[in-house]
């Protein structure tokens, strides 16, 4: 590892921790040359996965691109970097279990939306607006209404009540 401060490649590991999921190792390091402390993360890189876009193009799956999209959806929300990392790790694990070389971009988007729906409604709607290419405010409003209805039905089911619109 190169020190981010002085670029020396001589360092020592001070502390090592394994993530709760067991798929990442966090190491605290100290540069021998300048004494700077920094953190590195080690994780398994899955076999090459190609994303099949809506127009048929294929491109390499990039974890950073998925992370950036989720971060944008979570902008100025009370969502920690750890939660974002957990979402991305979960999606990566699910993709690795598919044992396929190619995955539709729509499937990855669906996984991200499912995860965000469980974390934050606003982040979910933001991600959905880009993923589903909302054309106007009405599409946005419909998505919010659908989310509200799902939440109300879920809460009613948790309480053992019949949904309000069950008789319609």
C-alpha cells in the first residue's frame, strides 16, 4: 500500500477487523516513513459481470457506478455511508449468486430500488425517478402514491387489519 501523504510503500498494519458480513477486511495502517495513519479495505472481486443495457450494449459492471447512483439518491438524507455500503454489498452478493456472466441493468436497478424502499422513502423515489425515467410530475406523483398505498397496506397487515380498499 502506498501512503496517501508521502507515497511511501513501507507501512505496518496496526489493526485488522472483519466486517459483520464477513466479506470485507478493514485494516488500519501506519506509514513507516512519515507516521501517517490510514485505512484500507480488502474485499473479494467477483468474476467479471457484464451489464446488458436497455439498448443492448454490454459494459463491465462497475461497483463504483452503482455506489454513486445510490449515493445520489441518498443525498442530504439521514443515511450513513455504512448503510449505503451494506446495500451495495448485498446487491453484489446477490449478483455473485446468479452465476451468470451477463445481468440486465433493469435487474440491478430493481435490486437497488427494493433495498432503498426498505431504508428511506425519499431515496427510493429519487432512485426510481432516474431508473424509470419519469417523464413528468404525474409519473412522480403516481410513484409516491403507490409507495404510500404499499406502506398503508403493510402497516394494516402488521396490525392484522384488512386493507382499506379491500372491498373495492
